């Protein structure tokens, strides 16, 4: 069934587990995620960035995700990193049950004002809103924050921001980065900062840039020709700590991209005579499903649907 992110995240924070939010761009990703959710009996957030909406088309995405949400698994349809108010409005009008407004690169007052606008639109549609305070380093579709300019979330400001905007969930910056190259040197999250934020801010917290960059998946990709160099992700132990201290939504994009890349490379490499796209896509789908299932176990969302 299609639900809001609020409906999924409030119990998650209370019971100390996190709901995985997977970025999807097409049917292959969506089917892998849904098959994992059904197998693990996990609630799931299916999210599309502005880049995904441009790539696949809003109507196609909405139609596909609606079908995915027809079964028993609670599914939220969410706009990830919405920066363009027009796109967010269009998505809410088209049936998204949740949207993120990312005003983290804006001056504080403007971030508040635009988030309030999105909250107003979402309320009228019965949808929920994720907002962001503090910038997350790295690169996501259309969002580029230089690592040196990234600033971590200030706990007192996060409280003020959550109160002023009325957002349903808050994305915070505690040291994660988007992409496959998250850390140079230090690999730990700022858990002390998270504890302080969680003490003040009672809405569910969201962790972006939280892929693990799984070693075995990277190995398969590299074995078949990928050059990923020093790709490094967030440690499972840090993810567990983050969930313990209030993180209830964890975004995973890079790990599915890596699984897809590894599976495709393997298929093309090992089946040189095959031209059936379904056969070529199969290892990628299976690997994406496997990775999604591992996240549901790690986050404690398995068995919660
Ligand atoms: Zn993000």
C-alpha cells in the first residue's frame, strides 16, 4: 500500500530501526527493491531524484511505483533532493506521498521559507516532507557540494529549523558524503553530534550518503574491468550507532548503482554470445536484490511490514 514517509518513520524512530530509502531510475531497480522488500517483509521508501525524474519521466515513475505499492508492503513514493519547487509541486500533484526539499545550500531564512511552502503543498495532499539542514559532501544528481564547504549540522539550529518549518523528517549532516568515495582518512560519523541533535529534534532523522560501498560487490565489478580505486563507504557499525540515536531513514543510492554495474559487467563478460537483454540484466537484478536485502537486515526493517 502507498503510505507517507511519516507513517513509516515515526514508528521506526520509536522502535530504533531505520527504513531504507532506495533511489530508483527505472523498472529494473524498482523490481529489485520490491522483490527484496517482499522477501524480507520490510517497509520501503522508493525515491527518485530530480535527475531520475528527468531521465525516466514523472508519469512513468509514478505509474510504476503505484503498481509496486499495490501489494501488502507499505511503500512511500518520495522525491529525493528536490531543489526545484516546480518539480516538487508536480510530483505531489502526480501522487508522490512524500518529498524532500533540499534548501541546504540556501541562506537559512530562504531554506525555512521554501521548506514552509513545500510543507503547505504537501499537507494539502496528505503527503509528508523531509527537509535538510547542514550540507552533505559529495555529488548527487544536480547537487554538488565541495567537501571543504560542507558544514555539519548545528544541533540548536536543527531544532529551530524543525520547529519553524514543521517538516516531518530532517536530513542532517554528520560526516557522510554522497557517491562512492566518502572518506579520505577518517571513516567515522560524528555520533556525538547526532546524539545532541536527537536529544533536541524529535522528528525522525535522515542519513544521506550512507552506502557501505560493499567490498564483495566492488570486487566483482573490478574483476570485470571496473576501475573504482579507493571507493569507501560507511561502516556497518556506524550505521547501527546512527539508528540507535534517532536515524530512521537511510538513503541508499551508490550501493545499488555498484551492484547494477557489477552485475552488468559480469553478464557481458561471461555471456559473450547472449543478446537477450533480460538475460544480460538478470545478474544485476539479483545482485541489487541481494544488496537491498542486506540493508533491510542491517537497518532492522526486516519483518516490520
Ligand atoms: Zn542525499
